[in-house]
């Protein structure tokens, strides 16, 4: 059998952890080959070895049967290997076009020649239905669009082996459909795709074969069409996973969190992202705000948590007006926030895990004395949370958060915010980019909060999550709440109609 790429016996170590332990992966020409594993199983590390970002301690890589050496990403590009990273590698104050040609620019007498490049980018964009605006700044476009720019970067360089690292973690359901279509088109053109994911539905939808990693070791390679989702999840996690969320009926109590006629002004432009929004979250219930990305959810959450000013309206927490309080004052009143963007708003990436876990408490008496941090107390607290929330990091409390896998970074935020014992927990996309084992765990934690008599406000783009977790669903469309639904009675189709603006409830 001829393989376009073979990684044989790859071993890669970091301090305190063997990320890849003697892994063999073989990619056939013209196939979509999925790489499945939990967060921290070693998937991204293995692909980073293939892309030249890491050098393995052991093992060889072959292309078309010939052994090759990949010292850095330039070598990978020359060999026709391209990669779309989980956290995109784009220059935010450059345009789409500038990002695509960066590093392979055409120049004449020292001046950039953009005409040919622009035409080629637009031709590729049309051919694959990517619909990008070449003159838009990266900082002004959605994450879905940024991902298309990354794909165009690979196509522009004529890469024949394409690596997608968790490509759907930041996309809406509609964008995921589009991406799957694009991947199928690319394979028809003779490209070969390695697709890192932990979403079993997506593997079933597009992959031909799948290699499963668990804790840095290869568990096996299977044919997707012949293998059930249950078998794949068991190979990945090492135990049976429940796909349904188990919970009793909610018994809502007193109102905890009241939002009255809230309006938020736009950061740029005149259109208000949030208009006259009112709702209440009571003790012992999970209220979910559902909507297609970009309909004001982010601005609403920023306003509720103090990251953005309110133009009009009120926010009450246990009857107290917190509309204009600082973020720390809101925290002290009992608000916790699992943010949408864990890198921007959730973590200080170059701090240790212990420092990140104590971010909301370091100024309290138990962790400081006259302004000096009591580090033994901080590490003891951090070790307790790592143990309780199963946060995996090579060097435990001392690990630098930037070096941890995305799923373990998310678990750290969830641990910090829930341990704060809040009155209201605002959880935005809490399981974005997580594997089935971690999702099951975080869902259980949110339901524990609810059953403990706390109020939970969930903001999610995952319709299954919305239907399974919430006790009430509020649909947001163009900055307004257009429906208040009971998940037991509403269907996904009905939810979709409200989310796309085709339907509006009179009762709201």
C-alpha cells in the first residue's frame, strides 16, 4: 500500500510528560484521515512534529516512501505540507490578502506586486466557495472567516497535505457544514487531509479512516464507516461515555439575577448590538441564551460581567444594582464568568496554573499578608483544585498555562469559577473545543451548581447542549430576545427558525 505520509515510531517529550509515545500514523493519498483523542492526548503535538514546529526524540517521517527531514515549517511548506492551527496564526493588523501571501510575496525591484496575488487569491476563494474579502483587516472579521484565510494560505502555497487542527472548535453549526463541504472538495482535487478532532459526528460525516490516541499512545486505526460512535468514544476515553445529560426537573426558587431593558452601544458603528433586553434567572435553574454567533451574545455577556459599559437599563444581583460596579465588585457580590475566549479573557497565559487558579482570590486574607502573597497557601489551594477537577498539566501547579492543552486550560477556568461558589454563574461556550469526556464532566458540574440552588446563565452555540442542559431557552436575534421556550416542548427545527429570525414569539 502506498502512503503519501508515514510517521513511524514518533516519540516527543516535554518536561514531566511524554506527549507522543512511539506513535505510527499512515496517510493515504486522497483520504480524509481523522486523528481522534481527548484533550491532551498528544494530537496537536504529533501534527506539530509533522509541520516542523517540534523535533521528535525518536522516529522517522516518510513522504511517498522516501524518508524526509522536517526541521521547521518552511521545510514542511516546501514538501507540500500545510497546517491550520487551532489558535490561528494571523497578523491582526494586516489585511486578509497580506496574511495569505505573507512569506511568499512576489516583489519587483524591492516593491510588492499584489495584482497577480490578489487575482490568484480571489480565484481560489471562488473555486472553493470561501467568499473572503481580501481588503478586510483580520481584527474586523469573524473567527469563521479567519479560518477561511488560514485555508487559503495553504491553498495559495499549493500544499498537497493539509493538516486541520480542531478546525470546528470555534465555528457555528452553519460554518461547520461549509467547512465539511470544502474538505470534501479538496480531497476530490487530489489533496490529502489530516483532521484533528474529538467530535465523533464530524468524523462520521467526513473521515475515511481514523487513528485514535489516548494519553500519548496510539490505540489503533479504524475504518470510520464500519465503527460505531460508542466504540470510538470508548477507544478515546478508555471507558463508556454517556452522550445524554442526566438531570432531574428544575425546582426554581427566588430570582437571583434580573436584567431590565438593557441596551449596549456598539464599539464601532451606530447599530446597537443589544437592544432593550430583559430576563430573569432564578435559583436552581439553567437559563440558556441561544442564537447564531454574532447576534449580540458577546456584547450582552460583556455588559453583564463588566467588560463593557451599559448604555441603558439595569442589572440586579440578589436585588442589588450592580450595573456600574467594577468586575471585582461584581465577583464579590457573587458573580462568576466562564468566558467565551479563554485566552483573551480567561487566563494569563504566561502565569503558572496556581497563579491562574487564585486570580479571583489572591487579595483575600488567606492568600496574602500585608500585600505579600502566601505562596504555600496558593499552591495548596491549586493542588486541591487540580485534584478535584482532574486538570492535567505536566508540572502540576507550577506548569505554565500556555503549555497546557486547550481542554485542560478550560477545566482550569471552570474549576476557578465554580469553586468561587457564585450566586450566578455565567458560562459562555463552556465546552467549546472539548472532548466527550471533558464535556460530560463540565455538564455534570453545571447541573450540580443548579441542584445546589445556584442560578446558571448558559450561552451556547451548540444546539445539543442548549436542548440537553437548559431549563428555559431564550433565543437572541439581532440583539433582541425573540423567544422564551421550554426545551421539553420545543424542537431543534423550531429553535432554528427563531435563531434565523424567520419566527418571533409574541409573548416576549
